[in-house]
């Protein structure tokens, strides 16, 4: 698995933002923005996700067979998680 670099910024109000190498809001481990009042929002590659969508995205990425290729009876299949 490739490692990615995240930049963490904290503004004067205490809001924390995570960005990927392209400067996009991004945190594959949790919320990409944590507001000073504790509210959280999730972003992956500058795309907003609800918390439920984020948890589904995260589960798909960490599933042991996600995006694995298998050949069964001469037919190639790519396995994914729903």
C-alpha cells in the first residue's frame, strides 16, 4: 500500500484541517476538518462525505480483498466491497 503525506494546519481559532500533497482537503483516517467547537467534517481528495459515507469508503479501502483480482474458470474478476 502506498503511503501518503498529509499536511495538518491549525488556524488561530483552533480549527484543524488535513490536506493531501495536492493541497486538497483529505484525511483517510478521520475528519479532514475539526472545528474549534468540536464539529467534524469528512473530505477525501476535496470531495465532501457524510460520516456514514466516510465509514463506508474507509471500510472498502481496508477490506482484505478489496480491489484484488481473481481468475475463476478463465474469467478475470475484480473483487470489491459494498
